[in-house]
């Protein structure tokens, strides 16, 4: 009986580790988010972020305001300086727009400085992880 229970637990662990691989392992995989966006709609932001392995080096949040667009985050895997350098070469960095139900209050919810104004931090994750994703978009380059 002990061997059967041990075998069953081992099988469960192995199977769960096989299926827990991240969706976006490298920047080029980002489009997979759009292909599977239904998987993230009406889920918490943390569910999406745990599927992204490359470090988010640029982030910014915009409230819905009067412009008729829901609040959204935009995430990039490059810094602003790297993005400017790419654009100077007529290349576009991958940008992921994540629309959320809640207002973001980017500068009020977390303490921002000039250095952290466009950085995704652990504090941001704690503050925004439970926001509800309502849409995703990645512009074509």
C-alpha cells in the first residue's frame, strides 16, 4: 500500500512539473499570449505574469480616464534606452498591452522616482497582481 501511494504521489509530481512550463520562455514567444489570450481574460494579472519568463525591463500603467480606453499596462523586455536604439534602426521592441478592469494609479499606488518611473518592481507585482485582465494586445511590428 505504501509503495502504491508513493508511486501515485511521484506520478502526480512528475506530471504537474511537465505542465508547469512557462508559456513565454523568450521574447519571441510573446505572441503566444495573444494566441491563448482567452486563457487569461477575467483572470488575475499574476496568472499572466507567471507565464512570462523574460524579465520585464520597462513598464508603465495608464488609467482609463476620459479617453474611452480601459486602464492598461504596457510591458517591454527592453529598457527605454534600448527601445529608442531599436527604433532608430527601424526595429520595434515587443510591447505587451494588458488591459485591466481596475484603475492603476501608476504614480500614486507605488512610490516612483525618476529612476523607477518605468520599471516593473516587486512592489508593483504586490500592488497589481490581483487586477483583472480584460484584454491583451501586442502590436504588429
